[in-house]
């Protein structure tokens, strides 16, 4: 297949590009089965407006998101008069992180079965394979404080995430951040996959009374350092090309 070449006439503004990328992200979250009906959130900082973010209207499905129906709000969740509502936990979780982390331009948060399962395990995410090793000592843990509607929780979320690219919200779900939408999405792909693998392995081990073999801690850290060099950008164009072929209305 010949790659699509973008002509100079198709050059988009940074905000338009961010809208299309975030819409693509929503469509991919739907494809991978990471949604929880209309809930959870994928947001992006508005280029040129660090105090504003793009978010989907609360009462539409991920598969209905396109570039034009994403809403712009400030980091406290304030919208222009007459706008559709957004999920009330967005400013508590996303707004707090954007305020504290100027390096973050995109945030994804999910409640998948595997993610919720690992979030409820005392051991958390284990470095059971080379994919999971990227998160070794590089993921935060935030204790459950109830539904994230209280702005008092913001400081705890920010402290738990620290400088990491991923966060486990205990008894709740998963969250990833990135300098770009593509980075946050690919990071979430790997985190979700690691949680699925861990749940499968622990179930199989328990059912078959089989011990789980843990890798050498030194090798785990060396592998994690290799992952540190990966900007997680290579995978994104292939998926956008797929959406352009099968769901081009995400750009509308």
C-alpha cells in the first residue's frame, strides 16, 4: 500500500491537527474495547493555549467523536455558555495533571476489566515480561479516595504520578500521559496489554498450581532503561492510516 502524501494545501493548524489526533485516539480506544459506555476520558492540551484542553462531550460514545465535536474547556472544566456537559471528573484528574506537568500534552484514563483487576492487586503491575518492564519503577500508584469529584484529590493524584508516564489508580483503573496524543495512546496500549497478560498468567498459575517465574531485577532495570529511549511514536501513523481507510469521518 502506498503511503498517503499530505500536500502543502492540506497543512493544518496545530489545533486542528490536535483535534483530529484526539478524535482518532477515541476511535482507537473504541476499537480496542477499552471504553466503559460513555465514560472515561481522553484529553489533549490545546496547542498555543496551555490553560485549555480538548475533551469529548459527556453523553456521546467514543465512536461518535470527531474533530469538530470535541469541546474546549479550561483546566477547571469551565465551558462557554450553552456547551454540552463534560464528565465531572475531568478537571479533577486531567486538569490537575496539566497544571502540574507542562511536559504533558495528552492524558488517557480507562476502566478496563484487566486494568481494574491489576489496580486492585496488592502487588500492582509486575515486570513479568519485557513489555511490562518498561513500567518498572516508572509508574505511580494513587490510593482510592472515592469518585474523583473533589478537587482536594488533585494534589494526591499529581504526587502519585510524579514524573512518570503512567499511573495506577487503586481500585479504579489506569491512566497514561504523553508529550503527544500518540505517545499517551501507545503507552496505554502497552499498559493495558501488560495488565491483560498479568491477569491471564495469575489465573493460569493459580488454576494449575504453577509458580510464576520472575526475571532478574538487574535485567529488568536494564530493559526498562532501553524502553526509556522509546518515544512511542512509530506505531501511530499506521493506525491513523487504517482509520482514514475505514472511519474517515473522524476528521470531520
